[in-house]
């Protein structure tokens, strides 16, 4: 089968098309013909060796697929061991979920990692309450576009989107954000406060890390919560002084999807809700670029250069 293999750590240039044997499923796995594989920012960390937990070389990247099983079912599943950037893949049978006809491949893939992340950071990490103000950094990304819509659906009083370009801010407004501001660090705090009528905010969702995370802490209200779920800036998650947080009764939390899926109610239930909301048109996952398998390198280059919005997928 055709696949992308990573044999050394590095940038997008290490994504090399190759021929590999078709994987053989274990008793608790299913073999699927991949119709589409999702591209995630975490994939770029796996390929450069900076991902939490690491990946043993060589490996086939891609942790989410939609594909057809031998019995004809159209299935969505995560494969955190990798293997998605390929014509065929093995998926865990216990995690396989049938995709409604009303939901496209790209929409389904958007819900798996990005959708579940947005759901968990709002519901479980931030514990969003109705009427609260939510700031979504990286608002035009895969998680951000869904977090805007879910925050409104969950009852947020105001959603403030933060994005780097005018077109990305316009997209955020079209998705339901009340205000969209520039992500420039020089004026981050001033812009966010102005967007909330001069008041600090209740919840900040941050996938950028580094200086952006610290800037967010400056605008948290009493009992406000900042949730870090990524490190797109590759500056790391800076140390936070809990004594300073205590002065404002504030919280800084971190989220990683992989262990969250093992918690009671952490996978099947929220994913079913997200699929229902998408099938009914209540939320609309935003689809970005679609790439052929041999264009996987370009997909990573576009993602790292912030040229994309929404969900990127690869078609084997």
C-alpha cells in the first residue's frame, strides 16, 4: 500500500511517500480502507520529535481516519499509535464509531481530535457557566472554530476571538464570535479588555503557549480559568506562580486529549453529541485544505506557516 513514512525527525521534509505492507489487524482491531485522514498540529510535533510521549522511528503519521471496514461500515476512529497517512490502516474496534450519512469525511475528522478537544476544554477544564465571557486564541484553527460554536451553544454570554489576519477574524465572526481582535502580543491585553467593555474575562482557551499564555493571565477575572491545550509557538508552557493566581482566585489548567478519552464519559458520549450537532446543522466544522497523500509535506508546511483555517485532510 502507499503510505507516508517518517524515518528521521525533522520538519515537513521528513514526510516521505513509500510502499509498505498492508497492516494486519490484531483481534481487537479492524482493517479499514482509508477514505480520509486528518492532519493535526500535533502531527508536526510527532515528526520533529517534540511530541509528549514521543514516536518510535520509523512510523506512519496520522492519528485519525475515516474509512470503510470489510463489512461496508463507514467508521471514524483515533489511532494514537499512528498509521493514518496511508491507503489502509488498523483502528481499535472499541473506538470505532459509525459516521452518519449527513456528516462528511472532513466534518467527521474535524470532530475527532479538534471537536473532542474543544468539548472537553469548555466542559471539563474550564467548566464554562452560562453567561460567562470566553476568549478563544487561535480562533481560526481546527479547535478554535469549533470552540467558538460550542461556547455559544453551551451558553457563553460573549465570545472573543483572537486571530492574526483580517480574514481569520471575519471567519470567527461568521461562526458566532461576538468580537474578533488581533493576536499581536503588544496589544493583546488592551484589545481583549476593550472587547469585553473594559472588564476582565472568565475563560481563556489557549493553544499557542509561551508569551501568549502569559498575556492571557493578565486579563483573567476573579475565579477566571485559563486552559492551555497546545504549544503552537513552540515556546513551551511557562511556569506560573500559583501565589499570583491566588491573589485573583484564578486557575491555570492544562489539557491533553489522549488520557481524557479514557475517563468515564470522555469519548463515546461527547463524540455522539458532536456528530448529532453536526448532522443537524447546529455546528459546522470548518474544512480547510484537502491534499493527496503525496502532498502530505505541503499540508504540514501550510499548517506551520499559518496559511490554513479549519480542518486539513489527506486523501490517500
